[in-house]
C-alpha cells in the first residue's frame, strides 16, 4: 500500500512522541492507534526508563485495543509507530488482531545504527514483524523520517549524542 499524506501526518505524531520520550530520559519510540474512520483512539511513548522493559507504546496499544475495541474494530484499525515493532510488540499485535502497521524506521535500520555506534544488542532478536506475525500488513520504512529518527536514537544511545 502506498504511504498517504494521512499516514505521514500520523507518523509525524509518532516521531514527536518519540522526541517527548527522549526529552523525558527514555528511549525514543512513539505510537498512535487510528480507527478505520480516521480517529486517533490511543497514543503513547516508550516508558522503559524506570526498569520495566515491557513498557513499549505498541504493547500499550495492544492492551488498550483488547480492552476497548471489538475484534472487527481492531482489525480495521491502523497502528502507526516511529520504529518497527519488536517481537514482543509484534506478538501482542497479532494476538489482539490489530490491522495495518505503518512504521517510520525498520528494526534493521535501528540495528545497523546501534551496531555502527558500538551499542550492545538487546536480549531479544530484532525480527521483522512479518516473521513474528505471518500475514501482518505492514508499510515502512518511510524515508522522510529516517534522518530525524537516526538523530533521536543517536542522542539516546551514544555518549556524544547527535
């Protein structure tokens, strides 16, 4: 599916949420859940800085959607996110039955950046969403956000920053 102006607007909000997370001392990730009708239903940002590494916005979206939306509404919704889901978030997305995922930067891009900066890999493999959730509908990465997201991650994960 082609990336639309609406997609770009929602991804912009995700990047802004990622920036908010970074400014709060957290890892720069942000996500937005949008209904089939275009309404923003839920948004969040990373909240792992206090030691609970499961506090990803994509996981929060899955929990919120399971509690507030019907299976049909979940399947018709779109998740926008600053970075491709990790395996934990991908699995939650699949189990809850959420629809399309649009991400600004891929796990492969982030992994490459972190490797270049000498950052040790995390405890969970960086698998593409489709490997964890076969048949998931995804769009990304979106080139318009690559430099900005790279700078946010560099500021978080390297001593010298951007």
